[in-house]
């Protein structure tokens, strides 16, 4: 996976630089387009089609853009052509992830995944995000997922940091302590 990350980094950086130079609103709209391109290219049937050696670069580009809801402005279309021409279409999901990270860093924002055993009200999410914002010093964009396997509590992921207060993890720690 590290190799994919390394390959994707210059592409994400170039796209981010071009979006920054394109003016206000480009960072957000281009990010949405890259996410859409990545989801289209990652679809198993599409991936199988574009892996066909009989499909040339122009037809691959036409296929992908034809499956997208958004029409691509010139620079984004050129970016997609570059990925296809260089045989780097498989990195698109990682490029999208790294682009989002660059965008978030520039805006002083971080993605925040909140996994909880039970559904949380908006008030509970806002209270938790408020506490996490103080801890990390960043504005957080929360995404809440319910995972009943956690039994109780929450697991929060912000960048590389994981705060896990779930009952499942506490039980695993107790088991490890008792079996030593």
C-alpha cells in the first residue's frame, strides 16, 4: 500500500496546486470531481473494462467520463488523461484521499470518523466534536457510523489518531491482562 501512496502523492499535489491556482471554489468542486472519478474507476465492472489491453487511452477516457454525472473542466480532464496515459488509473482512489488531506490541511480542517455502538443525536455529536476540536485544535468534519460490534462507547479517528473508549476494546484489554 505504501507504494500506491508514493505513486499517488505527486498526482494529488499537482491537482491541488492547479485547483488552488484556478481560483475560489475550485478546491471544493475539483475535489468532488476527483471523488466521483475515483468511485467510477473503482467499480469492479469498470475496473475490469479499463484493464482490457484492447481498450486504448482515448476510449478509456471516454468510458470513464461517460459514466460520470459531472462534466470535467479542461484541467481536470487533462489530469484524468495523464493518469490514463501513464497507466496510473489504479491510484485514483489514493489520489482522491491525498487531495482531500491537502485540502483539509490548507483549510485547517480534519476528517473525523466517529464509530459508535448506538445512534447518536445531533446534540451528542456536536458536543463530542466540540471536545475533540479543543483537543486537536482543528475544525472537524464528523462522519458518524454505527457499529454494534463495539458493544458500547465510541471510537474516534482523526487523521492518524485513534481514541478508542469502546467496550469491545476495554474487554480485549482485560482479557490480555488476565491471560498474561
